[in-house]
């Protein structure tokens, strides 16, 4: 087995929510390593902790316990400002409901991500964006507002927005959950293409078993724990991992 | 993003812009009216053409507040006994509150014109018969008067004998004898306008009058002008500060309400921006910028509206003067922007504090 680099790792990751007087353990010690350039799917039934895991991996929330290492940096110890910076520079999000800004055109939605990132025009960024739009087949949709786009087109714009700044990891939460089967297939193929063409690390969170066919690896969760991993990363496989 | 947001909520944007415009208009028009009227009063007094104003002891610079307590004979004594005095004109002031608030000069036309030069008659002539009155052109226009027209003033009916160019102290002129008769102040005057001989030092003559009439109030006309500056008028500054405060309060409340509601409407948008890595500062600046754009649009609309309102006021009430200075344009714009900053302060902090996950889940 060739040596690889773990871009993302969780160690005994825990998250407990307080609902009224009751503590709910959404994650009960998740240990996970994701290889760089990997296209992985995290699956499981509703309430198993998938979305919570995604929020923690995406630096959207702080864990109750354990560690989340992105490129060796523990984001669990970071404050809000530092986690925001991680989201800006290392993470791309794709949501089930697309979450495009309705007041902006498709181009505006993508530009907003570049503005927040402070991505300068030139330096190859425009060429990268043009290539992305070609790959996602939305070049001619850029002037339209989300309300004038189909669900599939909206999701492709959301994907373009998520990867325009070349994030280290793309996290997609039920990306096909709001799409019909035809558009789901298109979107999933695009994730596959992004992974192959741009070596983009992608983690899909879903409860749809069909989605697994498009990924390199299937991680199954239940009751806040990883219960099955089709291609786990062993210690002997890791070349550089900072813990 | 800012403009897209404003355009996407046109009613909210329009109401906010109009509210800021109202704030700007309120400041500019009220300040313009008060300062305009004060300045114009001063200009009219200077327009009399005198060099010195002689009043009784403890008299006010606000001429309308003075009463007729000086014997007319003082004027003759000053002219004959004080060297360097060319002419002295006694004036008995009356304030008419019928159909408005007007200062009426009771004058002796000969001595009045000897002090400040002849009246410029635009129509008609000087009063010569009992019950006649001379009015200035602005008063005539505001009341639609022509020579021969009858007007009710000071509880009497007068006939307009002539219309003169404005700027000679008052807008209404009566014979001083009639004014004295009406007020029961026989042979009395409120004040005297004094003209010094050509080439005479006004200060020297003023000092000589002060020596001659000890205790009387003797003022150079140029000093009187500075005394009549809006900042010197009792109560005007607090009044203007109150107007500005109310206007700014209106602006602050409207911007606050507008931004507060927009934060609620845009919770999900803010969540999206936060998920994209927008910092809290980015969100605060975004809200601030949006409110500043609203305020700037409000300033532009407010300035145009102020000009329209001022134009309408002057057209409908020709005797009113609205003076809008560059200083007050800047101040009004500053107050509008200040209200935008204050009004959006809390909403922007509230937006920045939103939890990205909760914001994204907001429906």
C-alpha cells in the first residue's frame, strides 16, 4: 500500500447537546481519517449524527470533546474567529437546500465567496473559475438568479461557489436530497469529476445508499459512532500526520 | 451585494430612504427658516442706511421687543448738539399680529430718508392722507396688495398708498404721528437711526452720543448685525438643537427598525455568509455599509426635497426667507449618517452574533 496523507482526522470526537433538562449525545467518540483527494461518503439513518459530524468537520461548531485535525491543526481548540478563518480558507460547503443567496445572480453567489476569501482576480483564479463552470455546465446560467434556475442548476452553482477558492475539503450535506433522480445523477457525476480532475477531497453526507456507488469509500454511522468503514486509513498507511 | 439587497427589498429601502430624507429636510428647512428670517431681519436693519442705532437704557437688540419710551425731541438734540451727526430719524415700533406677525415702523419720511436715502417706490407713493400705509414688495406679494387696497392691521383699516422695495427696516410703514396716536405714546419713539456726516469717524460720533446721553444704548449698525446673528438670538440655539435631536432620533429609530427587521429576514443569508467564512466583522461592515448607502440616498433625496419645500414656502409666503448654507448641508448629511451608524449598531452586532448553524436552519 502506498503512503498517503490524512487531510482530516477526528480523535474521540464527541458532541453533546442540551435539550431542556436532557443531554443528547449526538457523537460518542468518532475516530476517522480522510485521505487527501479521497471521495468519501458518510452514511447512516436520520439522527445518527451525520450532520453534527459535518458541522464539526466544517468548523461550524465546537465539539464537546475530542479533536478535529485539518492538515494537522486541531480546530476543536480554536475560537470563533479562527474557525471562521478555517471555513474561509480550507472548507467548502454544499447543502441540501443549495443555500444560494436569492438576491444575487449565480455569478454574484460565486463572487461573494471570492470576495469573502479575498481572492484576487487574475493569478489563475479566473481560469480556474471558467474551467469549473465548464465542468459544471453552468457557463450560460451566470446571469440568472436562483429563482430562475432548476434545482440541479442551483446545486451546481452551489458546488461552484464551494470550490471556487480551492478549499482543502469539500463537505456536502445531502447534496441530492432536494433533487430528482436525473439531476441527482448529474450532480453526483460532477462530484466525481471534481474529485478526478481537481484532486478535490470530498466528503458526502447522506442517507441515500445509491450515492455510495459514486464514492471511493463508505463510512457508516449509527447512534453517534462509526460502525463500518469500507476503506479505513491505517496507521501504517499515513506518511505525514500531525497529532 | 449591498445594492442587490436594497433592490430586492424596494419598499423597505424606499421607506428608509424617505425617513432619512425627512430627517434631512426637517433639519435643513427649520434651520434654514430660522436663520434665514434672523439674517434677513438683520439685513433689513442695515438696509435702513444708518450708521448708529440709539435706544433707551436696557433696550433689546430684538427691536420688536422694544417699546416707545424715548421723547422724539432727543433726536433733534442729538442732531443739533452732537458734532458729526448728519441726520436722526425717530422710529416708533409696533408689532402687528393680525394675519401674521409683522414689525411696523412709525416713521417721519423726511428724517427717515435723510438717514438712509429715499425709498424706492415700485408702485404708488408715500402716505399723505390719514389711514394710509406703505408696504414693501414682499409683503404686497404675500397679501396680494396693490396701491389703493385696504388691509386690516393693528385693529384698524389702512389703505395702501405705495409699495417700496424691501430692505428698509420693516415691511410696513406708518406716519409716526399716527403710530403715536394709536399707542398713546405722544411724542415718543422706540429708537433713533443716526447718520453721521460723510468722512466722520463713526466710533467718535458714537462716543460723543454716549457722553451726551449717558445710560442710553448706542450701537454701531455693524455691531448690531453681529448681535443679530442666529447664534446670538436668545433661545434659537436650544431650539435648533432640539429640532436636530428630534430629526436624528427619527432617523435612528427608522434605520434601527429597518436594519433590525432585515436581520430577521436575512438570518439564513447571514448563515450562508458565515458558512462561506465571512467573519463577524464582515457581517457588521455589510450591515453598516447598507445603512450608510440608505442614508446617503436619503441625504440626496432630502437635499432635493428641502430645496423644493423651501421654494414652496417662499412662493406661498414671500416674506419668509429660507437660508440653506453649505455648512448646514454638511451638518444635515453628517447627522443623517450618524443616525445610520447609531441605528444599525445593535442590528449589526446581533447579525454578527448569529450562530451559523442556527442561522442556516432558520426558515
